[in-house]
C-alpha cells in the first residue's frame, strides 16, 4: 500500500535570519535577503527529514510542487514523485496555499512542510484540520506547535506512520509574530488557528493495564466523544460490534449487536436494517456511518456488516465514515492494516489509505486500511 505524502518546501524560509532581517515574510524581504548573500537552507533541512524514509521508498509516493518547492529534493532522493502544482520562480504565500489545496484534492495521507511560522499560517489557511501535517523547522520564527524538534525527528514521525505504528493525532496551535514589530524589538505573538499533527503515542495508565475494567473505561471515553460530536441534523448508521454497542449503551438506546441501526438527534429511528432499507434512508439526507473492526483480522467492511453495501458506502462517502476502536484492539493486529472487503474492488481501492481512528475522548490515531487483493 502506498503512503501518499504531500511535500511543500518554502524555499525562502529562514533567509532573513543569517542576514539579521529577523524573518523572511514577504517577497521584498526575501529578495533583500538574497541580495545580502543569504543562502537558502530549507531544501537541505527537508532532505535530512526525507533521508529517514529512504528504506521505505517503495511504500511512499510524494505529491509536491515543482522545483525548489519539493520536486527537486524528492527526485534527488529517488522518491516516486508527482508534481501537482506549478509555482512561480520566487515563491509566495499564495503558492504555499494553492499547493496545499492541490495536495488535498489528490487525497494525501499527510502533508510534510518546511518553513517557519509564516509557512504554517499559509498551510493552516488551506487545510485547517482536514489532514494531518508536520513541519520541518526551517524558518527564522518557530513558535507554532506544528513543528518537529529537528528535521530528522520529523522524518522519524513520518516513518512511524508509514510502517504502521500507532501514532496519536493531536491539535497544535499555529502561532506567528509581527515581523515589523519584532524588528523594532517587540514580540507580539498571535494565534491563527490549529492543525492536526502526528505525535509519538502516549498511553495513559488505564489503557496500559489492558484488563476488563480498563477496556470499559476506554469504551466509555470513545462513546462520550462520538456523542459529543454528533449533529442533530445528521443521521447516523450504527454498525455492528461491541465498540459501537458501547456508544448505543451510552445513549441509552437499544442496540442490535449483530445488525445495523439508524439514529438521529440521539433517538432510535430504525433497528436491524437491511441493505435496501438503509440505501433508501440516506438519499438526500446528511448521513454518517459509525463502524469498528470486526474479527481478529481487522475487517471494517465485509465481516458481520454486509448490510453496508457498496452503493450505501458510496452514497455516504469516505469522509463521513467514523471508525472507532480501542488501542488494545489495534495493537492486536501487530501492524497489519484494517481490511475493506466490500465485494467491489474499485471501492476497496478508494477506501484504502490512512484513516483517522477514534481511540478515546478527543484521542485519535492514524491507521492504514487495505484490502485482501492489495499488494
């Protein structure tokens, strides 16, 4: 399975630092820094990050912008590379935003970017929290929490994702300071938003113990979070399995453990529905699907939930599928991907990739989805 890595390098990031300009935001400042003899280093620092992934090149496809915005470095290291955005010779913040949007359209699993706080702001404006991101520190100003501590550390975190380790997603603030004020000796930091970043997985003690009581606590946390995110105007198809059953129990609703139920506004609409009944209900109505892995092989489709037909899954859309599971269950797969076996090979291909799995209250991990015929 190919990991789709978005790559954006701000080639002028950090230019102003070495020539005492305290930043490189703005085209004029970048040109001034170059005129003063500043040497671009963002590509060099990105190379340090990507070198951590060289042993996994066959598993990675890089989606990037032309030239110094990513293509040059990715190809130099031998990565399979697809250019999805053409930038100007001297790049601008708009190039960063447009490149990020182009990568989103390609369905990348995450975006790795190199720059400073200004670059993080541009990425945030384009992607918000729709896809995980991670910054390679290359700018003059690094106040945002979306950056790895070093370029090599950034590469190692991506490596964890590629090799199937459990990696928690957390919200991190995007911060920036006013460069003009900074040049006058005043530091004025401002929060511009937040993005999802992968971080090394941290287990709480209750999950580590792994006993029945711990599992019950985790299931309660998962249920409470899913319920807190429910929208009264959206209907929810509740799939099979004990993790989904815990959500229904928390709602105080009767649950069909080996069937599929429909709820809206935290009320039961229909129970133990058939494939045709479900398909009729979703037409023209905002709908989300809540599922968990079934069986020891990690099936999310094709085992115990055949009511979820390919036509239904297409009607709902991949972006409206909510996967819930405890970390204990995911660990029991020993790095094997979750399996989509819908009976429709094209749909299985579309569902493959990396998805966000809810593993606790506001706690998520990225995990791979494959299918039986995927090499």
